[in-house]
């Protein structure tokens, strides 16, 4: 398939993309106040969520095998918590020293808290599944709902722009930042004294561990590389190009835009520009109309941005893809739910040279020495993808621990609940390697595990010193 390149889109994704669905407005056009929402409305929203998961979430089997979580059973348990609130959270209240008689009434914010802490926390790290808080809502709204954004889809626009969602997140921000004495118990229960995620600009750290021999690059996040960071990277690459070893440390890097590592790390350092191996991934979708639509939208978005290039313009029958590509290790139980699929080429060979020049890379810095990549279980999303590509494409030797998960080819798919406006996110693509293994079940393992009583950096320095690689 001919690549469709939009270099302006690529640059925008790198500089503003914060990361790696369907919405339904209510039956009327008036924003519902808290007093108008009864328990039945929250149960309706929860049932809507569970049905949408049945229609589009392909990881029920992986959740059971890897996390020992039966999502359907978890759903039934969570529904009972909503039905029997506040008595159902008495143990939680006791742990937080909230008397049962002081428990707040069930409202939108309490309902959000139940979704976050009683449901999604049980599958944390699986397929970007979580409810958005007001911070994430504010971060994602423009990139995913503005009609000129490369990430725009009808689903995302409706999820972020409907009146119910806007009202919910305005109220949550005010409530979070202005707790008063009358609302202390409610504030404590809703947020559970846990900080909300913060998406901030990252800074890389460089060091010379041994002059003319061992260089070190720490990348704590793949969020929002600034122009100064890009300039510093180019200088570091130039200064260390003749070194024998380059250690890239992504431990505790929880992800961000894959275009950051593709265009600013792997591509400039790649030693043989004539040989950039194909990196096939297979994305499968469930058999519902919703899943099919989401898959088609994702193909359109990815194909435009030269990141994951679909082999063909549309979805194919899942069985046909599995058979033709000999995906012999795909899970037989999971396969029963998968109806559509696409083969992606995710190699860095997809990157447009003009886009690289736009970033200031008018020359490359092929590293002929040994590249080491330090990983751990806190690598998710874009960071986990980097580790997978680095290993399978032969870019680096991995040292440390197996990565986490949240592998996806999707740039973001969101759902809005019809009564409360709460926005949920999860991945609809069941992503496999070239032999059919679900990446979210079989995460990336290192070539070398950390030695006993040593961290990954100490281990790799020991390996270099011993010359045993």
C-alpha cells in the first residue's frame, strides 16, 4: 500500500500529543443536575459501559489469564456496590476513617470514584482502560475533538464535546481544587487521597560514564519533547557517535507518543539506513458494528500519519488474516470473538525524510557501537512499544525486567456515558506479534535480567566490563 504522508501532522503529533469512542447524549438537551440523577441513572450508565465493553473490548480473556480478573464478574460486583451504596463501601469508609453516617450521597463524582477504584483499578495497565479525570479531559479534549486535529473522529468529538461531559469535568475541577469543610468526606472518598496523573513536559538526561567508551541517555517519558530537548539530543548524538556503548534508560517511562522514540531516537541512530526491517503487528477487532467502525477509523488515522501503515485500505476477515499469515499462537478462545483485522507495517522505514528535516534532523548519527536499553515493569504504552521494536528489529540489547503492557496501534478511543458524561478510554484493537501472541499478555522480556543485588544499570556496566556480550 502506498504510504500517505502528512508531515505537518507528524510534527504536530510529536510536539503536542499527550499519549498512545463512542458517546451518547441523553434523551433531552438539558444538562442534568446532580439532584435529577437517581440511582437508576447511574445503573443505566454502568450497564451502558458494560455493554460497550462487550461490543468493543477484546481483552476479557487476557484479563482472566494474566490478572486473574473475570471482567464480567467484576462488573456484577461493581453493579452491586452501586445498588447498595453506601453500605457496600463501609469497609472502605472505615479504612479512611469516614463514619458511615457521613458518607456522601451517590452522585456523579462518587459514581466516577466507584468506576475508577472499584472497577478499573483491578485491570490497571491493561489496554489503556480507565475513566478520565478533569486533568486528562483538559489535556485530550482539543487533540481528539478539534476537527482539524489529525486525531479527530466523530466518536472522539462527541465524547469530549457533549454538554454532559463538559458539565461533569467542570464540576470535578472545581470540586477537586476547592474542598471545604462540608465536603471533606466526599472529597476523601472520591479521590481516595491519591494524586491525579499529571502530564508534563519531559527532560532527558545525558552523561558520559566512561570517556570515549560508554555514553548514557535517560528518557523518563515520551511526552512532549521540546525544541531544546531535540537540540540537546542532536548534540549528544554527535558527541558520542564514535563511542563503543550507548545505554538508553527508559525504566519507569510509562509512555507517550511513539513518534518520539521512532523519529528522535531510533531513526537518527539506526546504523544501516538501507536495512530497516519490516515490523509487522496484527490488529483484530470484535464482531460488532461499533468495533468495525472503530477499526476503520483507526486505519484511516494511522495511514495518514506514516506510523503504522496498513497493508490494505480496509479491514479484512480475521480468519483470513490468521490463516494467510500463519498466526499459529493466537489464543483459540480469544479468536472466537475476533471478526475483523488488519496487518500493519510499524517499521521506522515508514518515516518521511521531510518530516525529519522539519524537526531539524538534516543529518543522521548512525551508532555503530552497541546500544543497550534498560527496561522494567513500569514501561507501558509508547515505552513498551519502544522496547518491543528495539528488541525485534535488532536495534538494542535489553537489560532489566520485562515490560508492562498497554500495547496498541490506536492513538486514542473514548466513550462518554449518557447520563453522567463520564469519559472512559480503552483500546479496541487486539494486538499481536508476527506469530499471533497477544502483546498485552506476552510482554517484552529482556535479553539479560538484572543480576542479583544489582539494578539494570549496574548489570549492564558489569556485562560491558566483563566483555561477555
